[in-house]
C-alpha cells in the first residue's frame, strides 16, 4: 500500500510540474492579452521559439543552468519556482485526499499570486471561471444545503473587502481583491474563510513592515494584496480544519 502511495504521489507531483509549466505561460501571456492556448513557447528576451527538449519542466532549467540556449540570457527563477510550487501543492492535495476541484482552484490561485505580484492586477479570466466551477459544484452535489452554507460566506467576504475598498477609495486594495474574496468565501465557507482573511492580513502587514524597514516600499504605498489572499486560501484549504481545532483548544 505504501509503495502505491509513493508511486501515485510521484505521478501527481510530475503532473503538477507540467501544470506549473503551463501556468508560467498563463502568467506571462494573460496580462499581455496573448493567447495561452495557441503559439509555441518563446524566449522573452530573443523572442525565438523554444524547442520541446528545452521546455521540459524543471529539468530543462537545470540542464541549461538557468540560461536560454540561443541568446544565453538568464531565465527568470520564477519559472522553476512556479513549477515546483505547483508540483508540491498538488502532492499535498493528493496526500490530503482533496477533490479534483481543489487542484483547479490551487492552479488558478498560483497564477493569481504571481500575476498580481508582478502586475498588481487579478485577471477576471481566472477568477470568474473558478467562481462558476464552484457554483456548479455546489448546485450538483448530493448535499444541496452546501450552497446555503457557502453562498452567504462568499457574499459576506465580498462585502467585507468591498467596504474596505470603498473606505480607502481603492488605495487599500483593488477591486480584483474584492472579487477574489467572493471566490475565497465560496470555496472555503465559514468559518475557514475567517482564518484565511486573518492569515492574509497578518502576513500582509508583516511583509509590508519588512519592506518599509528595508526601504523597498514607503508608508502609504500600495502593495499587491492578492498574493496574500491567494496564499492564505491555499494554506487554509489544506490545513484550515487543523488550525480551527488548535484555536478551539487554546481558547477553550
């Protein structure tokens, strides 16, 4: 039994690496309004087409020592990081016995994390399909009561960040964060979504203070909040139940 778990875990991890390679395409092309389906991969520097043997997830980066074979320009470390992160999160999902829908959610959140980190924008092309998928799942599940539990969580999460958006006039966070909050509530439900918000605000404040101290940002400067929301959603989806149990023991 243990051998089969290792075998299937390895397959899932490799699948995650491949999905991560595709996510790198999404992260690069989607903000530029380029097709993420058509067109071969190319070097962002010399614009020349990358051959298949130079496009093997993680392996090619190692063999090429982090440089384009044609122009010798450095390849961004984002590429192997995204692939490794996706592979690792997929493996954790498998070990946690999560549903197939969670894999799709995590892939979308990883793309959101890096796009918002670089561009300070959260694409509707990722958020809206994920919301649609979760709504369909809640409607067709054999437990219709789930939509009664999860939809109010989504609406309240949306209204919570929308209120902050209005009070700060968009300076505290963008409207993309507000739409992402709806997805968080829809996928996590109550009370897990509260844990996710707590982690996001806590880590966001901590990183913000660090950036100000090292003079990488100034007080009042807007910092992308989407990465913290995306990361906290993944973390809570994986370990939210354990966090709530621990909190209950500490409080009561």
